[in-house]
C-alpha cells in the first residue's frame, strides 16, 4: 500500500468530486491520504472529510502564504490540532517566493506552529520556498531547545544534499513530490538517491505538481504512484520496496494515522 502524505482535497477540481478522488486513489493502491490544512476557514471542511472517510487524515495549520484570513493564536491552533484525526501540525514554514518586505508576521506564525506541535505532541509539516536555510535555522534552534519532540517532514523537498543532511540531522523526514519525476530535477534526484530509506515519504501536493507523464494537469492522489516509481528507479529498487518503506515511515511519523 502507498500513502499520499500531502494533498489538498479542499481545492478544485479535487473538491468537486472528492469521494471519487479518494476511491480512485484506493483503487490505485493509495490507501491513506493526509489532507493538508492551509486556511483556518477550511478546517471544518477537512474535519468533516476525515470523519466521512476512514482513510483520510488531516493536519491543522495556516500556510505561510495565507494573508487576510483568521490568524489563530497558540491556544486556538492547539484546539484545532487536538481535533479527531489530526495527525500533524502545518503546513507551516517560510516562503520568500510569494512574500516580500517585513516578514516578521510569517516568522511569528511559524513559531506558533512549532509551539503547538510541541504542546500537542504531533509532528510538523514544513513548507519552504526560496527560504530553505532560514527554515532549517529556525528548526535547528527549536530542536536544540528540545522543542521538536514529535519530529516532522520537509514536504515537497527540493533542497540540495547539504540541506537534506541538516533536516535529517534534526530527525526530520524528506517527502518527495512529482518534482522528482521532472527531467531538470538533478539536485533533488541526487537527494532521492542518497536519503536513508527510513526517512523518505512520498506525496502529490495535489492538485499541484502533477508528476510525469501527467505534468501540467491537475494532480490527483492516485498519481503518487508515479512519484514512488521514479524513486524506485533512482534508488535501484522496486515499487513494492518503496511502498513498504514510505508507508512504514508515514505510520511511524504520523502515529495517529497508523491504525
Ligand atoms: Zn507547501
Ligand atoms: Zn501543500
């Protein structure tokens, strides 16, 4: 069984027929999905989805790109993170691609998520774009202070091996997305070859980042299979081994999703 460790089931076109999307994934051998929270406003929708589907787990958090919506404080975020079927806190982190100027608000939001993950004992789902070194520095400082007890994952990892090493050194997992199937992705492919098998995950980030041969289309959780197959090629193994490793890692990291 494969799992999709990161998808957005509240986004169109997935949200338009989410039951069919989940059934299609199951038919493709993708047995569990972690549906990621981006805005506080969509969180109740995610909770309902997780309640309706045994194999759907969710995260609680506000994406670093989101502005203008509700900004839950630590207590409010912790309450969200304690809801049934919440397996992780995030996605959170830093994003310098879409945000410029004084980013103190983004950093404070990231700090709140780290505090909540520690308070509720759940792992972090980390988003980083053009901000990898700063993101790692924040996490390394938190790890030194003993504040990353439940670990986490660098979702859609696109850094180089030195950055991967830093994430691994603080106990984090690396999640590979459709980017690893792209022809021009030599740096992340090198990481995908070298990463220890007990720290790798696979994801779609659907509806974004469709893997080859579907590049450019709206992505779907069923297509995490293409990511896993590419990982198997790169690591000189087969899909079955990758499925076993990444699903086992998923269950060990997101313990709430293990049953
Ligand atoms: Zn992200
Ligand atoms: Zn995402």
